[in-house]
C-alpha cells in the first residue's frame, strides 16, 4: 500500500545498473548476499526461482531487466521485501546489483511521464531517484 | 533498514506423508505415493490414432491399455512446459485415467510438511502444485496428481477417441 506523507521518510536506495531506485524502508525486511535461486517450472513473469531465508521459502523476482533493460549487470545482493498478500503477508526477494543505502528524504509526487510503477520521487543532492511501487512493478500488465 | 524476525510458520501444514520423487528435465518433483498405482517402463504405450485438436491437450500423444482400462498418457515435460526431457518411465495414476511420462523415478520419501506456494506465484503453477516441501535444503514442488489430466480434459479426450473410432469404422465399411 502506497501512502504519501508530507514529512520525511526513510527509504532504501538500491542500484540496478547505473541507476538507483528507492523503496520505503518499512517494506524492506533484510539485505542478503545472493544465493543461487532454486528453480522449478512456473509461468509467472519475473520470478526466477526461490531462495531459503530462515527456513522460509522466498520467491525471487528479478526486476532488473524491466528497470535497466536486458544488459543489466550481475546481481550481487537480495533485498527481501515484505508484501501484503491476499491471504497473509509474504516476502519476495529482489536481486540488486550493488550495495544499498538508507536515506531520509521527502517523498515527492510524480511529475511528468513516468512508468506506472513509479509512485514518487526523491530529490537527493545530485540525483532524482524514483520510488517504486513493487505491487505495480510485479503486476501482470507491467511485467508481461 | 529493519531486521525482520523470522515469521511463524503458519503456512506450513503438518503433512507427514509418503511421496514419490520423480525427475523431469532435471527438476525433481514429489507426488503423493497413494496417487500412483504403478510405475512401469514405456513399453505398451500406443500412439493416438490422430492428434487431438486442442492446444492444451498436445501433452497427450499416447494411450495405454492396462487391466481392461484405457489411460491417457500425459507427457510431464509438456505439462510443465519444459523444453528438454528424456522420458524413460511411466507413472500410472490411481484415481484418474492418466499415466504420466517422466524422465526418472528417484525414490520414495516421507515428508514432514508442505508449505503453501508463495502468493507471488500466480500462473499455471497454482494448478500444478499443492505446495512446496523441503528435503535436505532443496525446495521440491509437490504436484497435484489431478492436474495432469482434469475431468474436462478427460471428457474431451474420450470424445475425440470416440469420434476417431467412428471415423475409422466408417472408413473400413466404405
């Protein structure tokens, strides 16, 4: 659930290729070294397999090709996200290409024409960072 | 960034059950042992007289006659939309007229629990799998035996077989 606030919030910044993106920190549960995902047949776009985190099976959604194109560099870490889910909260791991950073910033509304999965902007010292709506990013309309 | 606590294992159902581990295209799957009536070689399967004109049924190209019953032979590789398989064994289902071609049978194994398929999985796999189980750190999908051949698919196949048999008889008498 995306909620705008007028006050400053904490975000996790993560790189995918040359660009950095942001997620609200409360949606991120952990950052982990990348293990090789275990794969089995399925037809869900973006999912590349599952990893085990604390005896829990966590699906891996590789959003890098969507955000950075097919030539996105190798992924080094997982950002493990908390997601609401229809039945109960669930977690999804997103491979990222480098180290993450925690920042306090003001959540600015989207201006101009940006993809549907961008739900806000952060104005940092020398860059504008897109805040991602992970549910929209993983929805069938966007990812297929 | 917050460090999350391990979530309670609400999604796990205490399931302690015997499964058969089988391999298709290099992937290991589990199926309830009591859903399988027999494991046999591929001998005795017969090619369908004509292709079934339905895209979802291209996974069925053979039949098996066994104990006076006809079984439709489902290619597990085609069912799971896998590209490369090396079929060597046939699992005859107990509760449906389906026999499933697989690459290999690994072993029987007792599993302690089945975890629900994570909600992020939203495609055909929700029909294919009852859930996931962990065996020595490896995640194994536990298949729905009924999903290999649904009742609707069986009805379509029976109808196609009947019309094929009628056409064959008419060709003989003409």
